[in-house]
């Protein structure tokens, strides 16, 4: 006896005693389920005698859209008649009865139709897998009253149609809401409120964008220890920078990273940059070049090319990070220009001894976490993290536990770090910073307006009696 | 099952078991090395990491080749939006050819221009769209009549009031301390729990995969 059958609406398999389909919720009816459970699953006898009349060869398979009431097939001269009790009980079930007989002449009552060969149970080739589900099991209980040529196997076209039928999405009928029902905030009021909100946002952005209040954002802890760690570096120390952000988040991250990179250049540190993002190295080159120009001036910046080693892109994710801590010579044998390590003092010193400091610049938590888990236990080098504002809280526990020597998060952290440097900011840098602050302020105002607008329709919504 | 399929089924099962034995052995080696349970394992694990580096590089190239191949097929068959596929293939081919032929390699002027003019602005623009998603989500879900939304709304507004320069100076210090405490203790506790649970789930799935003989 079959233990499951297919839902007539979505075709998914359900237990025999299910009252509702567990996928689409169609009511299946417990009476029909019990009837199906009691009826033995036996094969239909195949009538091998030649038919008296030529049978139509057209088979009607496909999504339920094919089974419309207006559809009538003039080629179907011999409408099918259920001859067994099981088939008749199936047809009595409204949920399982397709509209195949509409438009076609029904057989005269009281007359037992000839025993015609109906469509035999299709024997689709089952795959040779021990756990294969039979998707066509529900066909066993689904009788199609269309007389077709008796054939023990389904041809390729029919198999393809069956597959398309099973995977096709059943179109659901559009049920319009009943007339006169009060809708919840829909219609004209919602549209008006949306347009009004958009207008207010545009007016605020266009008219008040130049107003920048003279306030600085709050600075979270971790900036002071980061500054102290960099300040304590000896002259000419090798610093490994793990660059983990790309141009997508460079708008914020550049503001955070620039003061720290400038401080490292002030300390005459030799920088080795490695990234596991393909666009990390070019992003790093641009920021370091800008920081050099601001810190050292153009002339000196050009002379310090050897202090920066671009290690390039390191693929492999967390699986290859341990190479940088365990065996740097294998992780960074060459720089991006293909120069071997021995010709570059920073790389040579990095291969011989561990770097003095590791700087992780990341816009997400995962790169910082991976470095602290995969690399730091191997070389025990101090790590300073420079992250985005959203990542700062997630990385704070590492600062509290001592795994991080310092943490600079968000552009407000960059401002706090810049203030500790006691170095005046350039005009372009100042303008960029004030633009960021103004944008932050007005984004907050827009957010407040959006939240208020979202709560206003609910407050003004009419309740149905 | 036919005889040939049975033959290959048995062969595949045996190969799977051999692969699982190798994976298990290497996992034990890495664990022993990371926890310093034995000496002399560093050269072997360094070699493994180098092999992973080579494999991941090849996988990257294979992925690029697969993408180009699928788009070439779409162009050849005139599939949906084949024009975009053509643009992608031409752009990718141009960048590769320029990078290979130019003396500067990946830092040649043309590639630098492509990064500055196309890639960087494009990435930044795509990321900027997330702001609109956040606004749409805030409009839809931060409503007082939804079941848990008031809690989310209060926490969100508290963090914003403290972080925003406009309001950060007028907010009392107690609110700043409250926001800090909330971030460090309950929020991080929940986040850490989720991370630990996810990591444990990964370990269990890996053990289950190994124990099921490659199924």
C-alpha cells in the first residue's frame, strides 16, 4: 500500500493520512485519505485486445492551465468512463478531479462503458540510487479519463512533458479583495505619505547640505592604546599590514586608516602590505601614496619607495593565512613587481624575524578574527585593528581580552587618532572630514523621518468594526 | 542496478573512503601542529599550506574560465541578455590582455585607469545602495505595532543618538555609558553565542560527513 500521495495543487508528496498539504496548505480531506489508505495499490489490467474504434493519440498533460473548462478537444471521441470503484471515488473528490470532461459528451448513464485501455500506469525509469524518491507515485492514484494508445512505456516527448509539469510552478488564481472591505493603510494615503516623505528628504538634502555643525563624534575606547603601540615602534621597524577592505567601503575606511598609516610613516616603518582581496593591493597603494604625500611631502615620498613592499594578493582565505605567521618565506617569496625577497630589505628582515607589529585594516569582523585565530598564536606579534564603525563593537572583546593591542573603529576613531598625532590636517582632508560629519548628521535626520513616517500610517489607520 | 553501474558504484565508494582517510589524517596533523602536541610537524604543515595556496590559485583561474565559458555559450546561443555577456567577455579579455602584455603588469597605467574610473566607483556605488535597503527596512519593520519592533527601535535610536555627532554632544553621559554597556555585554554575548554555535555546528557537520563514509 502506498504511504504517500501527491498534492493535486503543487504535486508535492504528502502522507496518506494528511488533511492539508504540508507545502501549499491545500485541503486534502481526511475521508479521501482514509479511502486511499484502505485501497490496495494494484496495477490496472492492460487490455491487449485490439480496440473497436480508433483511439485518439493526443495526450493532455501539462500544468493545470491546460485544464480549462472552456477547452474541448474534438479529437476526443471516446470520453473515458471510470470503470472501477477506485477511479470513481477519485473523481468524486473535488480536489483531485481535473476539469477534463468539461465540454466533452459524457457517457450515457446506466451504460457500462466498454473496457477500454486507459493510460497505463507510467513506468518511468527509476534512477539507480538507493535513496531516490519516486516523484510519480501520485500518478498511481490519478486516473486520466482519456483513452490513449496502450503502451507499456512512455515516449520521450511524454516524459519531457511530465517533467515540465512537475517542475512548473502552479499559477495561483488572483482573488480580488471583497468589495467594501477597509484596507489597512493602503491606497491613496500610503502613496501620499510616501511622496511626502520623499519630498521632505529632498528638500532637507538640497537646502541644508552646507550646514555643518561644529561638533565631533564620540570616540570609543581603544584609540589610545593603538596610538601608544605605534608610537613605541623603533625606527625602521617592519610592520606587516593585512589589507582587508576594497573600494566598496573605502569611503569610510580611508578616513580611519589614513591617520594610522601616516603615523607609521612618521615612525619610518617599513611597510609590507598583503591582501586576501583582489582589489586590496591597488586600494592600499593609493591610500599609502596619499598618506606619504600628506606626511612627507612629494619629494621625500618618491624616495621612500623601498620602504613599501606590495606583497600582492594572497588567495586561499583562512587556509593560507598561517603561512604568513609560520613560514613567511613561503607566503611572500616575491613582491608584486616580482622582485625576490633578498633584494628588498623589509622582506628579507620579515623572513628572518617576525615583524614588530601587525596592522589589520578590515571593514568586517572576519579578517580580524581569522588573523587572531590563525596567525597570532604562531608568531605572538602585537596586532592593532583598524575597522569600520559597524565592526568595532564586534571586535571590542578581543581588545578587552588583550589579543588586540589597540582598536581604531569608525571615522570617529580616525578623528580621535588624528587629534593624538598633534599634526594639523590639510585643507582637503579637513573638507573631506566635515563632509563625512555633515553626511552622518543628515543621514540620521532622514532615518528619523523615515521611522516616523513608518509609524504614522499605523497610528492613523482606521480600525475595521 | 546494471553490472557496469555496480562496478563503478563500488569503485566510487572505495575511492571516497580513501579520500576520507587522507582528510582525516591531514586534519589530525594540523591539529597536532597547532596545539604543539608533537615536534617536527612544522615543515609538513607548511608544505600543506603551500599546496592549498596553489590549489586556491588554480581554483580561481578555473572559476574565471567557467564564468567566461558560460557567458560565451550564452552569446553563442543568443540566450537571454546575451549583450551583457558580450560586454563582460570583452571587458575581461581586455583587462587580461593588457595586464599580460604591458611591462608594468598589474600596475600598468591602463589598469590603474580602469581601477580608478570603473571598478572603484562601481563598487562604491553598489555598496551605497545598501543605504536605501536600510531605509526601506527601517520604514517597514521599525514600527511600534509590530511584536518585537519597539525593542529594536529603542536600541537602534540609542546607538544612533550616541554615535551621531549632531546629538552625541547633547546626550547625557549616562546614555553613552548605557550604549557602551549594551554593546559590550548583552549584544556581544548573543553574538558570541551565535558564533560559537555556528563553529560547533561546522565541527559536527564535518565529523558527521566523515563518519558517513562519504555519503
